[in-house]
């Protein structure tokens, strides 16, 4: 059940510390606000990236799992179906808040065909909820079966799905056998070449630490990452029978970086290139140098597994409902005696 707050909260909410939906706010709501409140200074174009209007708003965090097979990635696009587009439609229908006012932001812009177990997004509303179990159930009831909301929680205004991130964990799965298991075909890459996991582990160690990963990044027209220097915290190669799981955790990743690192490790696993090729390509800083030895692997073997956040930003604000992890169905027992 939601709680309506005074009229001022129905105006487009802005979050503290991020300039979201400011263009929509200036266009539709500032004239109303300016004529209502005495002494309010309207922000100029030069100031609106530095100043924030402290209006009431409520921010919510979603943990989302999806099968990316039929989607053109996470990020909203008008022409093709994306996960963000479907989630926003569900939120608009359930909350009755327009898309521009929800200000949905995802933590990772996964590519077409890439899956997620732990994608995170936030949105804002001009009202509070008594309980999150109802909206949680309603969202999953409206969403298609290949997208699930695993968790909904209230977060502080400082929380940002992208900028509060400490690290991200990606998994790439390889089925290493002569014949592919058809039950894994949408989520695992098949390699009929016999791979050497020990060599792959040794090569993966060269990725650890802070490096300039320019040689492992594809060019992107919408790349908002200013620095190619990333910190890789761990890179594990885990054997599970014929399944190889490559799990990498880092402070962040460039466009296609994970798939390009996996592609090179595959070549090392085939023993087509030596282990020490990794530091040489890293030092080159040239994507063309990597292309001499490896091509990118397909997206369906990749999944965004989890995202770690700054703990202070995940604290539950006062007067907010507890986190919802979903509800179990129960059977109402008949109280009439049997005869």
C-alpha cells in the first residue's frame, strides 16, 4: 500500500547528488513551483549541473534477473526491445508514474544476448509505500517470464545504481566437450577444442591489479567511461565437469572488455598462444594487437552475476518499508470440521 505525501511531492523528484530528469523538471514543473513558492531561485543552464533542488522523493532499488536471449541489451531503445524498456513499462503501469519521472537507471548496460542474475537499477517516486511485497508481486505478475524482480528495497538519496558501485562480478561459461549439451545452448559457449584450465588460470593472473585495458575494449559511440584504467580484483577459472566457469570481479569494465579477455584466455587454453601473451597485449594499449590473436566470444555465455555497493548507501532510510524478497504462496486451511 502506498502513502501519498503533500502536493509538493507530486512534482518531478530530483535525487541528491545526481542530475536526473532535470530537463523534464525545468520544462514542466519549474513554472508551477516558481509561482507557488516565494524566494525560490530558478536554476540557469550553467548552474543546473551543480545545484540540486531539495524536493521530497523516494528512491527504490531493484535487483533484476533476466534471460537476455531475445533482448537488445539493457539500455532503453525506442526501436528494439530492451530489458530497461520492459521494466519501465511495468513500473509505469504499476506506479502510475510517467517514465520521465521514474528516472530509471541501471548499473550495467549489458549487451544484446547477455544475461543477468544480479543487475541493479533504481527508480524514484513521489510517494512512499507501507509495504513492498504488493508492488513486488505486481511487477513480476506484469513482466514477461524471462525478466524477474528478485528484490526491492528502499535506499538513501545518495544511492546511485551506477555511481555507488564498488565492484561488479561477471561470469562466462564454456562447455568443453565434443558434443554440446542442448539444455545449456542459450547460456553457455561451446568449445570442442580440449582446453587447458591450468594455463588459463596462469594467464588470468596477469589481468589482476590496475591496468590500462585499452587493448581489450571495443570502441563505443556511447562510452561514458573516461578512464581505461580498471582494477581487477580476481579472475577465477572454475572446473565443473565439462563446464568451465570464468568469474571475474573488477571495479568496472570497458565496453566488451570481459568478452575480449575471455577470448584471449580461450586461445591460451587451446595452447595456441603462450601464457605471457597477456602482459604484452596489455602493454600495447592497442585493440588491433589483440585482434592478431583472438576474436571476441559470443554474448550468450556471459552473465552479470552480482554487484557490490558502498555499504553506507544501502542503509534503510527511516520510515520506509522493509526489503521485499518476494512472498511464498500459502494454502488457507478450512476451519470447518470434517464429518
